């Protein structure tokens, strides 16, 4: 039996760049960006002249499994291989997709079959079992959340030959969130402008992407953590005057994540940098920069009160028991955070 290939997005791209191909690929999962990007890589395997006779794009709801297998078993014309891409496989039942296990158990050495289940995790167990047994590659494209997007940004910047400062990383994370297509477009732009080996700084992000280096969610959290009252309210007013780039929903999500993590740290037994990083899943101690002053300024009781205030903001901003402007509510929330007394009845 062939060994199971453990793969990542960058790993598959590297294999394709080295012209090392598996007979069958299954690309599935909730995050569509990675699948779309890999499909483009597969489409570039053949030269333009070879594609006319050796590139097949099929759509699972429109073809039978037998048609797919028959196509895969054809011989390439005037080329070493052919590429067959089966799209929208998430739209057919697992038992229909499972029929391809017959091909996966005896794949053609001159065909690369790429099965795409964009936006869903495949349940075609028989197919996957045969792929694992015969050298196939299975890649699950998992949806990212706010907790792990920072690592993805860092890894992508590193692969582009750039470095990034922690504040710049936070600015990108807040600006693009988990919209990977937008994220990679912005990083590609920085790569072209700055050149490989450069360091992405807050200034370069402000200059080339348009995010203010002084008025953003990272700076707001930093000001709140240090109880810099004047800076907090200056940032809130800047957000009010630039609502398109500073939606309150993102700001409050950032604050909720910060104080939720702060509460975890209050009950962390190991207060060393490595202990706190392990507790929060951070890679670098520099990510703790804002948490250390916040631990001094907001005890556990104050933190609980603040989390409650953030939840109340969320409710009121949706029009429940309030008709105030969302930035008035944000200003009120900032006041409540800075003046939290920690009076929690337990």
C-alpha cells in the first residue's frame, strides 16, 4: 500500500512546481480560496498547445462517474499527460462520487484527475480510502477564524520573501479579516511594491493599502490596555469619521477576543511568556505586548464586567433596547471599559 500523503496548500504548490504529480487529487473543504488557487495551478500544468486536446473540465452534476472514468482512461494526444478537472463535486451525493473509487484503485499513469468539492467536506469514504491506498492526495481546505488568521498571514508573507512587524500583522488582520482573496491580493501588491527581502511596516501598509497606522483596532486595543484615555477617544472619533474602513462590528469583535484572552490569562498558572503563549496558542512572545499592561490595569473582575459590557453593546447595536448611533455606543463602551470597577456579584 502507498503511504498516505499529508499535504498543505503550500506543499501541493511546491510539488506541482517540481512537476511531481499524484494520479488523483481531492480538494475539499469550506474555504474556497485555496481550492480555486490550486485549480489554477493544475490548469497551468499543460502548455497552451497541449491544453486543446488534453485538458478536460467536467461538472459533476452534468456527467456520470462512468463518463469521468472513461475520460481519465484516454491516452493523451501529443503530450505526456492529460489533466481532468471535475468541478462542483459537492453538488452530487456521496454514493455517486464514491463510484470513482473504481478509477482511484487503478489510476492511469498519464492522467491527473482533480476532484473539487468547493465549500463542503467530502463524505465519499470509499473514494478517499482508495486514494490513500494508491498514492492520491487529499487536501481539506479549512475555513479560517480570527484565532488562526494571523498565522496564515505570517506564513504567506514569509513564502513571498517578506518580513512583517507585529503591528503591521495586526493591521492586516484587522483590515481584511478572514477574506483570503482580499488578503492575498493586498500581500501580492506589497510584494511587487516593496520587493523580496523587505519588511512590511505599518507605514508601508498605510501608504500602499490605505489603513491608518495610528488609528486602527490594534492601536485602540493598545490604548485601552494602557488606559491611555485621550488616545482611546481620539481613535473612536476617527472611526466615526471613517466608518467605511472602521466598522464597529470588527472593532467590537477585536475587543471581545482581547478581553476573552485576558480572562484566560488571569487564570493561567504559568505567567511566563512561553506559558501564556501556550495558553493562547500564540507563536511569538511579542504577541503578548498588549496583554501585559492589561493584566495590571484590569483584574479578573473588571475583565468579566468588560466582557458583559461588550455583549450589551452587541445587543444594543442591533437595535434592541436602543436607538443610539453605533459610534455613540462605541464611545460609551470605551468609557465603560476604562472605568470598569469590577463590581461582580458572585
